């Protein structure tokens, strides 16, 4: 990995202002081996378990989801416990044809704890860490890009469980790719678990000519048992509003006085993200403790907006506070974007960035 992605050092100047590092100056290299090794729950979800999930008493579907996943995990015994890697029994059923559901699909709005439950399932599954994988949909497609389809099947085919967070099929190519990959993994005996904001049979609606890919979409849906999770966004449930944007001078001063902080002009950072593959956004954040941004403003186009969504996810996973000046985060995406096919991605990004802004509220 290049030195640009190494941990940000403390310059030893104590309370004296320093020139902070910049995300825009980093161009990390991420070998394929790291992509595979990092397919585990991110730091934010490293310690979560089913018993740390607090169901909303007003939403019985949340408690039901916990029970379904606990039972699912119990059915994923160690390799060889039930006759080899194909010996697992979802909910006690006997083995069936490949089209039989081989996983669970957590459907619900953003902020209802789907990722918490998915990570809890990973932790509860009685298998060695190298026999189970956890990653976002973007990370999974990036892995295929880095390893190739056959090598990805070989690498993941010996796993007991594959957890996919935020399964959203945004283009026809990804639809066919993921459907083919999961079909192959199911035949290898891999159990599947996924989260999304869209029911399996409705993947792709409003995003492309779904009728042209209906066969692939329906085939993908057949791999999962849907589990609905209702509720409000826990990140903002009963909490104060996100702090307002700070003045430029305050953001800059905080960045200079905070070890491990980065400082970037928002527009410059967006331009840089276009030159860095999204698979490297996690490495872009290595060693960063606080992200400081000046001049936040609405993003200019959809491609830029989608890259920002990926960065927001990586920052949230790593619990990195964001201190910003300029426009508030709920003004990042235009009305057209918020009402379009990617609207759920944008609402999730605003929710997560708002939470990170709240985390940064004590800085400065």
C-alpha cells in the first residue's frame, strides 16, 4: 500500500497548529488480498450481537427478525457437522433443489438496524472467521472486479455464510453479475443473508428497464426468504437535530489542532473521488480520526452523488466524525435526485452523515 494511505502521524507539536493531512492528496493501493481479508463486519459493528439490538416495542417485526436470524444462525453448524459444507439446514428443512431459498433477506427503511442484525448473524454463526464473509454490495462487486468471476466463486465457495449489506441493483450489468454469482455460491452450499431497502421481487424498479432483466431479478429473489423490519431511523430517534455547519475558520482551526484530522475543500474532494476507485475509499480513510470539510455544497451530478454515498458509508462504518462548513447535509442532493431511482441511497447517506456530524459536535 502506498504511503499516502498510511496512518496519519501525530507531528509532536502538542497544542501548536499544524498543517493537517488531506484525503484529496491520498491515492491508496489496495491489493486483492486485502479486499478478501476485510470481508468482515466493519469496526462500528465489530462488537454488536443479537442481545445488543434493542427492538422498538412499537415494532413487533423487529423482535421477530431477531428470532428468525437466531434460528438461521443455529442452523449453520460447523463444516462437516451435518455431512459437509452442503449439510446446513435452514430452519430444519431437508436439502432441496438449488432454487429453494438458501438465505434471509432483511427488508426495511434506513436506520432500523438491518446492518446491526446482519453483523450479529455473522458473529453468531458457528464457523471460523475465514469460513464466513461480510461486505457491502459495492465491496462484493469490487471483489469480482479484482479477482475475476471464477476466482471469486472459488474464494467464497468454501464459506458457510455470505452476508451482503445494502443489496441494491442499480444497473443491468450488476443484476446479471450478482444473480450469477449467488446462484453459483448456492450450488456450492453457501448460505446467504442480505439487507436492502427494497423487497427482492422489486429489485431494479424505477432504475432501468426491469422487464428486460425480470428473469434475473426473479431468480435472485428465489434465493432468499424476505424478513420485513419496520420502524423509524434509530440514528435520529429521540436525539437533537444535527449541529449546524460551522464557519470555515473554525473547521480549519479544529483540523489543525486535532491529531489524525484531515482537511479538504469539499469540491476538491469530490473531484478526487472521481479519480479513485470506490473499492479504495476504505483505504482512503486509514488512520483518519476526524474528517473536516470546508465549502460543502449540493453535489453537481448523479455520478458524483453516488461516489459520495460510498464515501459516507465507509466513514460511517469506521465511526469517523465529520465536521463541515457550508451547506447542511440535508441539502447535498437535489430534489430530482431524492425522488429518483437512487433516492434510498441518498437518504441513507444523509442519515449517516448527519449522525457523524453529531459525533463531531464536541469538537472545536
